[in-house]
C-alpha cells in the first residue's frame, strides 16, 4: 500500500503546478492529516476490527501519503528560486535522502513502539497525529509571500491540457533515452516490493526467520535501512556520477 500513492504522482504534480497560495494550502492539508490520524487513533480502540474498517484505515494512510507528496511538490518552485543552479542537484539529492530518512526513522520508531507496547495502536496513531501537528506548527512559523503566480479559473485544471503535458513529457523522455532507465527502476522497485511483501509474510508465519518477535525483527530491519541511508547520504559516489 505504501507504493500506491506513486501512481497518482503525475496528476498531483499537474495540480500542484496550478497552485497559487502554496503555504496556505500546505497548512490546510496538514490539518487534514492531523484529523486523519486522530480518527484512525479512535478507530484503533475497536477490540475486534472488521475487514471493512481495516481497509478504510489503509486507504486513509494512502490519502495521507498522497498529501505528503502534494505538499512536497508545492515547495519545489521555491527551492528553484532560492538555490543556485550549480547546487540544485546536490540539494535535490539531499532532500530525497532526508525525506527517505524521515520515513525510515518513523517506521523504526513505530516498530520499536510495538516491540515495547504490542497492543498500543491507539497511542501509536496519536503519536502520528502529534507528529503532523508539529509539522503544522513549523508551517505556521514560516513567513513569506507564497504566491507563485496568478491563474484564471479556467486554467486551474484541464483534462485536455493534462494529457497534452503527459504527451510532451513522454516525448522528452523518449528523446533523451530516459524511458529505459525508468522501466529498469520500475522493475527494480516492483521486485523489491514483492520480495519485501513475501519476506514479511514469511517472518509472520515462520519463527525461524525472526529475531525475537515480529516487531523486534522489523525494528532491526528498519535500523539497518536507517544506517544505510545515512551512509548513502554522506558518502559521495563521484566515480558513478562521471
């Protein structure tokens, strides 16, 4: 489910390109995320969770992750304005690494929490809500003119224009031979996601594959990922860039 928001990226990127008051919209969306996890927290109080409720909770997480991507895309024009062109690639890479680190760190803390308190999903969801509330606090502290451009009502969204933009993007990637790389990355991502899914199922059903409980194994797994991302962030691979 964590990869599902990626399918909406083209539409979300098109919509963010038409946002004007981006800081105001980011604050509003952050409020929605806080509300989502407060609702999930109270749904977690159910002793026996029906399948329909479980699916609703999964979809709520997908919505929250999609909002994260939307907010991130809205601030891209500001980074292009404030950062020198020569440093833009390094800053973009750092931004991706920090975003990935925040996800892995959150998963690590969640796994560690479930290791210490196996049945406290309510408190874990409240912690999620408070984390987004903290992000909302910092957003409210940012003071600058967040107006990127002015659009007419007709220019805010157009299905025809969206498909024209997608066609141009496809042609651009094809001319620069980027499609092959995208397909390779997509296949690699799908293979990794499938392997991870099978590994999780195997760890749940087979105790020999676990280090202690499932939550403890998950915490160790996320710790290794966390260390790997930190090393990847600080070790330059200039030979690969060349």
